[in-house]
C-alpha cells in the first residue's frame, strides 16, 4: 500500500533517537490516519525506523490520547 504524507513533525531525544508524528493518506482508498514512529539516526545521519503505531485522525480520539499520556506522565 502506498501513502501520501500530509504533515510531519520530528522530536529528537537521547543521543540519536527520534519520534516522528505524521498525518498520512493511504492510497488509493484515501483513508487519513495519524502515525507515530520511533527510530534512530544512522552514523551517516539517515533516519532508521524501528516501530510505529497508527490510529484514526479523529479529534476526540486524539484528545483522549493526549489526556491519557498526561495522566500516566503525572504519576
């Protein structure tokens, strides 16, 4: 399956690690989803992806996800 990337943001952390948050459209069915991928930078500086999770591009779902992350983080 092919994907069109609509938006992308990257957060670096640690020595050479990153999280990539993106909004993508699956082709050809046009379903839009959000994706969070974890990875690292190779010695040459290229991104290497390890794992990812996708979920619906739904405002209520995203709000609940942010709320749950904040709840877990504050414990």
